[in-house]
């Protein structure tokens, strides 16, 4: 058994020398490396880091977006006992400064010249920082242009570090042997929807446990393609790539510009993703359907409705509902009788429509794992109907990250699956009492993947981590009768109306995004009589619904007296169709926003979750006027 991520990686290199490990066709220049070549590059860069003075336990900030150099740098740091402190290239200057300073990083690896010029003066004030490596080899250009060079900080090219380490392979091999499972591998700062980032130390054993334990219910073979689109610095994508390397997969880098073409072209076996990717696929299918001839559109809509009914009854017959209690014999028999007339319609729909939709994801997809947010029930239903295997999972940065995940062998739609082997999960009330199966409460977790505490933050550690290792996730959930976990929302996001009713906004938002008029939505209403919503609409679709040209300016639509009502009615229609909402959970008022929520304006985390505290603060007056 490997004692570190580095040992795990080099064991795979030895076993799969000629298998393609990294493929980045959109990189400039394109890169394609076998595991043998990949291993050499990691050794060379690691050797160069040792020459720069990196010692076991030193932190190195890795501020870059996805690219082969990112994973090479990350593995090089880890294999010689360093601690990787990752973040995306679009992180604000203030946040990068905080992370590097708070982590006491000895070195930093930056993506390019532009990023260095932006950060240089701030980084010069960090007392622990001794050197900076630029992945784009732009040091000479910076010197020639007389850009600010941080005094006392060595500035060096990535390729020079690699070249200097070519003769140090033996030193690297010896350093790899000195790293233990209990050593800290990474210090990951939470993007968080509130407050300043918190540093989460993840040990080699936390990360290795994920690779060794996750079972998605299908065989992963060397050379299977893992399609990478999520930010590599985020622990979810990072574990996906470690997991892929553990099994010898080919990691193929794409982004949202190339995703559609790459899915069809490279035939991935495995796609780690977030719900937004599947929302975009669903939206594209629905948009194409809306433009079809009326008779064809009506036929496809009828077939989709029939298939949804078919899969709902099939789940009941097979005992694969996310339900609190098992179906009775009478319920199962009734469901079976409903399946019989729907079966030929479902097969006809598969032949006529669904196989074309499946072709969008390639021909060899074993499963896509959706994490980082709630997968809407309508998406779960749709992709089950069309035959695309999606496995929902659940976890947090503090749990490195996976606590539970579904399996293709036991895919209970609506849940996030069973806890990983060796992981304990309890549902507790506000007083810490364990609740019986089926009741909703706060999710607590304990297991080999759970952190041992925040970095230099004992107060926050005591708040979420008990002395016996139980971690308070802050999420609400419950267990199905089969023991599968279902997520209900965030405890701290709960809206309490003046009537005393508790509302989980995320559940409403998840379903509301099914509306073709909704691009982004945040439900509001704390201490109000009723719920409202801040909505960034799909402007072109809204214009068409209002009988205006698709290119109508946003300003004109914002001033249209019917626009907000049309969006509100559309949201309430999809909530009503879902059938799972009470009267006070419907939206009473909508305010349309011209500016989308984004990472750049501070209203989204880097994993695309709304920063509710920021949004509520920025639009406080608007919310009061809307719901007064």
C-alpha cells in the first residue's frame, strides 16, 4: 500500500509506462504525455524545487488554472514532502495575498507574466516568500520590460527549474521514501460563501483513502479517458485526477468552449462534473426541441412525459426510490401494471430520440459523477429516461471531499448514494441528538477523509469538529430506507418567514432553474411574509415570450411592465409541476437583475455557488422594497 500520493503516482508510472496520461490538445502548444514521460517531468521539476531549497513541510502556493504543468507542479511538490497551496488564476489579488501570507508559503508558482505583474508588489510584502516560478517562462520578458521585480524574491522560469532538476532524480526518489501517510499534502483554502477563506490541511492518508475506497460500480481500465473540465485547484477535481491516475486513466483537458465537441470526439469513459454542465446539456436539448415543427415537438414532449412516468414506476418496482419507507406490495404491483403500457413507448422514444441525445456524451461513457452542488430532480429524471448514467455525490473540502456517492449498480436517483466504506454519517437535531432514519437534520460525518482541523484557526475548528472526530457539515439531510443519503439544503441558509415557516432556498432554486426563463436565481425572504427571488433571466427567451425581437436590449426588457410577472409565473409553474412544494414556498415577487452573479463581481464562489451574504447585502434595499 502506498504511503503517500507520490508513491501512489510512481507506482502507476511503473505499471503504465506507455499509456497516455495527459492530453491537452487546446493547450498552446498541445501536450500529450505517456505515464513514463509524465513521471520524468514530475521528477525533474521536483528535483528543481529541491535545488531552490524546498524542504519537507514547506508550503508552495500554486496559483494557476488547469494545464498539464499544474498537475506536474502539484505532484512534484507532494512527492518530496512539500505542501501544495492551490488556487485559481482568477482569484483576486487580495485573496491571493491572504492565502500566501496566511499559509506562510516559501515559494509560489504562478500561471503567467500577467498574473505576476498584477501580484508582484503585494507579494513583495510577504516575509516568508523566497522564490516565484512562472509557468509561461516569461522572466526575461519581465526583466526587459522593467516590470516590478519583488526585491529579495528569486524569479525563475518553469523550464529552468525542470532543467536544473534533471540530474537530481536520485534525490527525488529518496525524498519520496521519506513522506508518510500522516504528513500534510495540501492546504486548501475554502472558497466559502461567507467570511474569509479557511485553510483546510489535507493529509496524504485523506487523499489516498479516496483513491483506494471510491467504488462507482464499474471497472476503470488503464487508458480509459477522464474528461477534465473543473478547476484543478478545487479538491473535487483534484481527487478526480488522483483517482484517475490511481487507475491509469488518460486525463483529457477541456473547457466550456470545447466541451460539446470533446465529449463527442474523445468518447470519455468518466466525466467528473457539476450540475451546471448537465443543465446546459438539458437546456440545449430543450432549445432545439422548441424550434422543431409543432407536431414533432408535441410528439417528443409526449414521449418524454411517458418516459418520466415509466422510470418513476420502474424505480418503485425495483426498490430504487429515494423514499423514507419501502413500497408496499400493493404499491409495487400498481407500479408494475403502469409500466406495461409505457414500456413500448419508452423503447420507441429511445430509438427515435434518446440515442441521439446520448451521442452528445460519446459512445463509451460509463458514468458521469456530479458533485459540488445539488443535482435537480428534473435533471436526474431526464438523464435516467434518456439513458445517460449520472452518479450524484456529496462532500466538502474538509472531507477531502467525498463522503458518499452513488454507484451504477445501485443508482438511487434523488440521493447522493451510500457513505464510503469506513465512513460514518449521522443525522442530528440542533441539540446533537441522533435522529431516526427518515427524519431531516444536520449531517455529521466521521471517517479517514475528515480533516483534523483548520490551519491556525482553533476557534473555527472547535465550532465544527468534536474531540472524537465528528465533523458538522452544516448541511441538512436524511436517510432513505435503504441507507442512502439525501441532501435537503444548508442549515445556515434556511429562510424563516414571519409566519414561522422554515424554507430551504436551495431546493426551490434547483427546481426553478428548470424554467427556460431563468439563468440564475437566489430566493430571499428572511423575516418577510412571503418569498421573493432575485433573477438573472435568459434575456432572449424572455424577449420572445413577451412577443419582442430576440435581440431586444436588456434595458427595454427591464422596463417592460410584464417581464417580472412572466418570469415569476414561469418559476411557479415548474414548482407546481414538481409537486413537492407547499403554498408558502411559491414565489410572490421577482426582481430582475441585469448583472449576472459572477466570480469577478464577488457574487459567486469559484465553484459557481452564490455567495448569499454578499448578494443579500448588495441587494438589501431591493429585497425590502420587493417584499414590503
